[in-house]
C-alpha cells in the first residue's frame, strides 16, 4: 500500500522535473534569438530601426512544430518592427540594459514563452544623459510551447513506462519475501500455542532462522525468570505451610488443654502458653512476608533513594532499648559524626537491622552486651553497618549455611524460625551490599567468642557529603 500511494506522487514529481529539464535548452535558444535581434537595433537621427539580415531571419523562421514571433519597440514603446500582438512586460519591471529576461504569457489564445531585453539607445555610455533620462528600446521574441511539451512527455514516458513493469515485479518479490520471512514466526507461534500451560521449558533456538534467534533467546530468558518466580512462590507456600504447622498445633493443643482444665491456675498456664504460641506464629508470619517481599523485589524494581543511614540506625536502635532492658542486655550504639548517605530503601534497611538486632538479643546471655555501629570505610568508599554481641557466636563451618532459609544450628536452645539472616541476605543483595561474619574482637571470654556481622553498603554517588566523609 505505501508503494502504491507513493507511485502517483513520484509521477507528479517526475513531470515537474521533466518540464524543468525540457525548458532549459529551448530557453537558451530563445535567449540567443532575442540577443541577435537586439544587436541589429540602431538609432539614427532619433529614429529607431532594426534591419534584420538573412541569417537573423533564418533564426526566426517558424519550424514544423512551434511558431516564433518577434517585436521591436522604440523608446516610447512605438512599434518599429515585428508582430504587434506580443504583450508588453509589466510596467513594474525595471529596465536592465542587455539583460535577457523570460516570462510566460498568452498570445493569440496560445501559451507562449517570451524572452525580452532592453537596448540602451544612448550613443555612448559616457555621453551626457538627455533631460528625458535613459532611453531604451524593447526587443521581444515569443515561441509556442509545443516542442517543450513533446520533450517533457518523452522524458516522462522514458521514466514512467519502466515503472509499470518494475513496480508489479517489486510488489510480487516483496510479497514472496514477506511470506517466506514470516513463515518461521508463524511456525513459532503455532509451536508456542500448542504448549501446555505449565510448560516453561526453553524454546529450541536452532530450529528458527538466525534473524529471529535473538527474539527466541529473549523469550527463553523470560521463561527462565518466570519459572524461577513460580518456583520461588511454590517453595514459599510449602515452607510457610510447613513452618506454620508447629505453632498452630501448639495453639490448638493449649486451647484444648485449657478447655479440659478446671483449676484456675492450670487454665492461666495454658493461656500463657497459648499467648506465646500466638506470638511465635505472628513473628513467623511477619518474617515470611518480609522474606517474600525481599525476594520478589528485584534490584531494578526496588525503589532506592538517598537515605541517611546514621539517623535510620539510631532511630531503630532506640526502638529496641526496652526489649534489651527486659532481657538485662546492655544495648549500645556507636556512630561517626558525619552523616552517612546511601542509596537505599529505608523500609527494607530498617527491616534488615531489626532482624540483626533481634538475632543478637536472642543469642546473647543475661548481662551480655550488644553494640550497633555505623561508620565510613574511606579506603573502599563504603558505609559499614556492624552488629556485634558477646554470645556463643557461630562456628566457621556453620557460617556458609546460616543465611539459608529455616536453617537452625544444632544444639541451639533459642526459639526462632531460621528466617532472620535469610531476610538480611535478601535485603543486602537488593542494595549491592556485602555481608561478612567474624568473631567479636572485643570478647575476652573463650566460652562466648561472640559474633560480629558487618554489612558494607556503597556510599551514594550523588552524596554531597561524600567528599567530607572520604577526607
């Protein structure tokens, strides 16, 4: 359709170009004719005459196709020689001696092309001008346009006729090329439609042409991501169902036990156990939801903004003071004096720190110490978030597994779901942060080597305080 629409436009443009090309040689010939006649114009004793020799008359002789007319007028536009009915130029035209000008007009109800020029009648350019000013004779030569039209038509025929042959051939070849080129896509479409809804296996890119193999590779990448997402959702549902069995079973057992008890003290004890199981189930659900949010938010979709990490950590630590006092644990906070700005999600960073502090408080004995620290690493352009305690620590062999979901260290008597550090790892990955585990260098008791967890976050590149931090 675009080719068919462009075709008449190309014909019109070709006609205009052909007309312009056809005018050029005839215009030059017309200019030569008017110049030859102008050279014969003379003024003797105030009388203008134009005696044409035989050579000049041969130039003006009409041919078999076009008619040629000439006209010579004096200074007062009186007829001197030639045809009287050639129209005069516009009076607004300023005479320029011996400069040939061209115009289109009508003569005897026929379109003609006119070349005209003005001849200066002053005998010498240096002679003083008369009181009447410069005097000019007008010389005009007119020619009909039949030969011009014939040449333009010949040019158009030479250009347009091949198009009547070339265009159908081009359309036919284009149709075959499109059908052949799109047939692999049609085959691929039928193959995808025939798949089962749960079939996310990659498409064989060897069975498609090289031109659309990038498309197939992109589809395979999307299928792989979709398969991974579905697998994560299934695993989350299975893990959630498995982990919720224990607290729900405990709550059901305690409620049934409370209904069978007659003693007020026994009922009160069962209700306390029911409250603890409910609290444990609530914490497990919240951690599962936090883990699901962290896993489903990719680095591209996570909303990261410039965040003052020092202020965020200080506010979060203050929220844990009461819990630390209830467990008789000294909770401390150390900070650099400079504001440390990172590119991060404040809600996710707060969730990560809450899990780190909760873990430290749970595994630290009565009378122990937990310290939260935020500082700048000027050598690596990082902001370091550290949580250290003087609890039992984590053995080196276990440190590669503690970030796995629901992993619990054997022999640990502390209640927990095994999701805290898994949540920390997922959030750290979303912020391009590094996690390192060390023994607490400030612990002096070999029975309690303690644990130091260090999160290294990159300083925000647009941070105006970065230069002061690094200095």
